[in-house]
């Protein structure tokens, strides 16, 4: 009988449809790539539930992906989905030696994975990514989570989850970046302010435009760039036109991951006015691109070099104005590496197994 290969299963709402799909959860992509590189003998299986919009099994960088295409399906489909996940996990257990289950985000998929793991004596952790730590997550109460099974992506997310559910995640393992995507030498900084992210209300890019309006009085030739797409794009373009900012603010739309990094490398300041953020990878990428970051959200309790946290629109405007008026030194700031993140996560499974 052939010995079953040690297998690690990751559950996620989405995953890239192919290798060219670089904008789909780039941090999660990097984690999986680094996991494979650090543990080459480990078989990795990805389960993706809402994206891509296809029910299929395929290979992504040599890794098995099973997608469910649950996007847009109603509440009535939940029970059917849970049974489907359970049957698949049961089948995969027969075919593989499952040594761990990891759920990206605390979702209904994590709920099924937790119950399956408990029934079969398999270590399972939920990696809280941000929005799932907010008040109103309907699945938390059904899961009876213990802090030791929870990994928070930041100190902020750990505090948020504890505040809302009275359970403190025992582990904090942060985001990290892919250093190989960056240029060898930083280019000329010809963009004053950049914003990178989904153009949705949560990200508050209307405030981005308002701050450029205020700065234009002192810096009439200020150059700002917004990268991203979303439901707020039309409103933002209207706001730019009404404020006569066409020469100052450019909305470039969605960029590939690599192109977004190239634009960040040309910028002096990343303005990130999001009202809620677990731990923005784009902020970490901006720091490594030699950019100063200004945001409302402070992810970690410790201070991070060149990351300026403010509490109000007025403070944000003042901080950006001060940075523009100073001689900003462009230096790469590396906060966390994905190799460290992968090793910390896998160490938790080793501890559970011992």
C-alpha cells in the first residue's frame, strides 16, 4: 500500500483562477507560495468557495485548487454547502494524511472545518484577517471558539475580536510582502500622493480627494494617483471634476500587483484613509517602496518606522502637508517577511501535533 502523503488544506473565500490573476488576494497567494517553498514535501490543497466563478478542480503553481463557485447563492444554499464541504473533506481524508486545516477568515467554511477537525483529531486554526473580527459575524457564536485556535493578523484585530466576542486570539501573525516584486533601485519620486485599494465606501477615498483639494492651495501642481476599481469610482470622478482637479488627481483603475508596486515606488506618500483595516498589505508594500504612510488605523501596538497614524481628517491633512514640506528620505522599510509568517503559522501546528 502506498503511504499517504502529509497534506495541508487551506479554506478561503477566494483564490486566483490562474497564475495571471495577480490581483486576487495577493497576500494569500504569497503565503501559499512560500508555504510550498518552505515545506516542499507537504501537499497543499486549496478550497476556494466564492471565487473563481467556476466549479472546478485545477492547478495553480503546481498546487491543487478546488473551487465551489458559491458566489451570489442565497441563504437557502448554506446547509447544502456545508454538507458539500463535509463530504469533500471526508473524501480528502481517505485519500491523504491531513496534518492540518487552516481557515482564512472566520466564515461558515471555517465553522465546518472546525467541526470536521474536532471530529477527526486534526489541528485547525482560524486566521482572522480583519472584517471577520468586527461586530456582527454570525458564525462566531456557533463555533464556540477558543483563543488558542485563533490567529489574528494584527494586534488591532486581536483587540477588535476580544472587544466584540470576549475571546482573545492567542496568536498574532501579521501580513508580509513579496520583496521580489520590487525594483532593485528606487526610481525618481514624481508622484506626491498615492492611494491603492478598492474604491468602496469603507476605504473613504472621497476624503483622499478632499485632502488634495486642501493641499492644492499651497501646492498648486500637486500630483495624486488613485489605483483601484469599485462602486465609488463614478462618484470620485464626479468629485474630481467638480473640484477642478483633473490636472491633479488621476484615477488609473485596477492595476496588476506588479504595476501597482511600480507606481508606489514613484510616490512620496501613501494616503490610506480607510475607516477600518485589519493590517493593510499595501501599507507594508508602500513602506518597502520607500514611501511614507499616513492612515487612521494602527495595526500593531509597536511603532512602525515611516508609518504615521492620525485620528482625524484635520490631523491627516496636517501630517501629509508636513511630509510634503519636508525633505523625505526614501528608504526601504521591511517590517515582516512571509518566510517568518509561514514558519510561525506552521509552528502552531507542530505544537498541536506534539
